[in-house]
C-alpha cells in the first residue's frame, strides 16, 4: 500500500509467536485447557486486528518438549488461522525454542519494515536445557530486542523467575494461571493486550504495563471462587 501523504495507510505486519511448553508436566487437563483457551482466543485476536487496520496480524506457534519445533511454521494471517491442538512429549527444552525463534527474528526473514513482534511464552515448569543461551540469541537480534513480550506461568510451582527473565522488564510480571479459569483469562488477556501494544504506531512496553493495571486485566485472574487449582 502507498506511503504517500494523503494516500492509503501503510499496512505493516505484526508477527505474533506463541512459545508453548508441551513437556510431560503438561499432560492431562493442563494441555487440554491450553488448547481450548488458545482456540477460544483466536476470534478475539481477529477483532483486535480488525480494530487496527494498519497492522496485519500474523500468527505462528513453537512447541517445546524434548525438542523444539514449529507447530505453525509459516506466518498465517489471523483471519485464515485455524488452531491445531498440541500434544505433550518429553522434557522442557525452552532454550531450543528460543533459538528457533531467534533465527526467525533476523532480517531476513523478518522484513525491514514491520510493527513490533509479539513473543508469548506459556510454561508450567523449569527448563531442562540452556535456556539463557536461547534468550541471549533472541536478545541479540534487532527484532528480538524490540519485541513485546508476555509470559504465563501455569501452576503454583511454575518457575516465575525464568519467565521474569524472559520478559526483561521489572515493570512487567508473568501472569499467574493456577486454575483452568485463570489460564483461560490469561490467554485471552495476553493474546489481545499484546496485539494492541504492538499495533500502536509507536509500540512501547509502557502501554502494556498500563493495560496490566486496568481492572479488567490480570486482577481478574485472582478468582477466589475457583476451587479447581493445579
């Protein structure tokens, strides 16, 4: 589209990448609820994208267990995206997943002109590989340093310290998901708030921090009436 003043607004991509823990500790209800929550969040992501016509929202997914792999390897426009359920298998090689993502955050394959990418990490345990080396690889890329990051800690025993280092900003905190209701709320909030932050003409983490302070955001996750706790 044209960048000429007075012409149509340029449409720039927002690459949204889920990084999903699919280790054995996620077996059973956790993985079932994760699949359900992301599937249900996609329509809300479409709505956010439609409200931001200058941004082209592209989705893909990395899963990590004993190995890391692209579950959706090719960036898919949100209007064409169909969720495919993930399965559990093995250890928690988060570092491998971060290395995969880091390679995609180089230019190329990332375009020179784009809005900030979104990296959304969901995990319930401690990494079993050199995850800091993977994080350094992400931080060493221009788009990795600029990325809007969100993290969801599944279960009360999740390693929040790892997720906090991934966020790289003391003002941002991992979203706690200690029950099915909280996981669903966290997925909805992360998928929509991060897209809104990245889609701003000058995307900044301050916008995401401010959204996190709104009454409809993370405080909803502290549901004292929810007795179904992992």
